[in-house]
């Protein structure tokens, strides 16, 4: 149960990231969230929307795993691993805070699922 709650929270985090990257990138909220200048945000808006779509797929996979219930264990594990790896890459290449926003919750979810919580 606790593992599924964390999976749901990770999915919600990614839905919010989808919103930020696809709808709010070139707004004050997007600028603040990603530490962007208005010029850079405008120039990279299409790339950010593409990135947001990928985050949407991660959220969709986690939600699918939750929908499947106990039968979705492997789906949840797969998508949490994808989130954790993407977070590691993002932390190494873009911003260290991604480690705490994506990787840590995903690893926590994995641990709870594997522990049967």
C-alpha cells in the first residue's frame, strides 16, 4: 500500500513536470522552476515540450501500473527504474536538484514495492 502511494506521488510529480515543460516553460513559473532566462525559454520551448511528452509517458506508465493492481508490479518497477535513471542522468547533466525531485522518490518507491509495503 505505501509503495503504491509513493508510485502515485512520483506519477503526480511527473504530471506537474509535464505541465511545466509543455505549458508553462515560457512563463514566469517555468522560468523560476528551471532557472531560465526569458530568451532561453523562448528559444527552447519546442525542445522542452518534447521533453515534457517523455515525462508524460513516465507518468502514464506509473498510472497504468497502479491501475493493474497487484498484476502491475513489474510495470511499476520498470517505470520507476526509468524515472530513477532519467533522474540520475538529469542530475549529472542539468541540475543536481533533479536527483532529489526524481531519483530519490523513485528509489524509495522501488524499495517499498520490493519490501511488499
